[in-house]
């Protein structure tokens, strides 16, 4: 999420391959996972037989609840890693601030962080990032006919802007001199926009596009100008604490980009073919 340098239901349900508990955990994957693939080292995880992922819900299309399951772009990508390890992915929902600071990984709550998280120098001090896997694009969303295209428009008209706490959207707004209203997650941010608590919301483009797939939202709101600054999302592991897992994530990303799996997952969740592939390192 363009979650920044500077976040984030209580349900008990069991479905095939997924368990949601009151503390926000979920398991995704087959109930009888395969053994580790040849050449994959035996990587110790915080829970035996599980690859535990810290994320921050709701953040469509990267990770969100759908039909009692946590699904999304990031979920599918980390499932590729779990499959190579011969384990299931288990998802833990935490506030984004605990992810970007490294606290969730340092406490042993999870093995990997996957939260649509932008790679920044400040975060690199707390986390070991994977290779880039998704470009960051920011966009404003406001009522149709408002004439708002940019954050600067919101400021010039002295209107209220809603952003997600701890994100690069917040950093951008602050850099433009706005005192934005912060929300713990993208779902609360959208509700604030719909209930007129704010005049516009500033968020990552894929998330805004997911919102606009709902008829009641697309009927009332529209996007402004897209902002691209070259930043990229990355997965992360504990700083200095899990080099084997980091290498496996990078190897899995490289393979997925080269064999078309990444593009297939992109089209499934983003709804179009990618304009370009992530850099292969």
C-alpha cells in the first residue's frame, strides 16, 4: 500500500484451506500441502508447517476478505513461496505501523510481511526487502463533478483529504502542505469518503480501482490524475534475520516474472495486462 516510512475482524470460521480466528489470523492453501520442492532448504518458520504472513486488512486487491477467505495479489504471490517450501500460508492481520517498523517480524509474530508495502530508505533500516514486485501509482478519488484532480487542488480549495496512516500517500500530502485526516486502513478511509467526512481520498491506484468496481462507488466518485514516482512494492523479512527465506522469495519472484505467472496473477487481480514487468534482479 503505498504504506509509508513514517497500521493497520473478529470472525471464527473454517473453510477448506482457510481458517479465520478472532485475532485476525487466517490460513490459506491446501490442507495437505506438498513436501518442499527439490533444492529448497529447510527454512525454520515461527509455526511449524506454516509460512506466517503479516499483512494489514482490508487492502484490495492485494489482500482482503472475500467469501470468508483472505485473497489477493500478495496472497497469491506468497502462496508460491509457501508451495516451494511445502507448507501452508497463514495470514496475520496487524496494524501497518507494526509491519513497516519491523516490530511484527522482530517479535516472532510472522516470517514475512506482505502488505502492498513501498520500499523506502527509512523502511530498509528496519526490514530486509525482497526485489521489487509491483510499481506504486497514487491517485486522488473524489465526488463526480468536484473538479478535484490533484492533492494540490484539495489544498487550494481548503477541502478535507483522507489518507491511510503510515503510507506514502500521507507523506506526499504532508510534502504538499496538507494536514490530512488519517485512517487505520483503506476500508475506513473509503467509508470516510462515502460519509462525507472527507472531500477526497488519496490512495494507491489498484486499491482505488478495486473500490470503483462497486457500482455504488463508481456512480458517485471518480479518479483524478495518476502520480508515478518510480517507487516499487516489496515483500520483507526480519532485518538480518532470515536470508534463506529472502533468497527463496527473490528466486520465486524471478521465476514467476519469467514464466508468466506474475503477469497471470496481475491480470486476475488488477483486471488488465501489465504495461511492464518488474525488474528482474
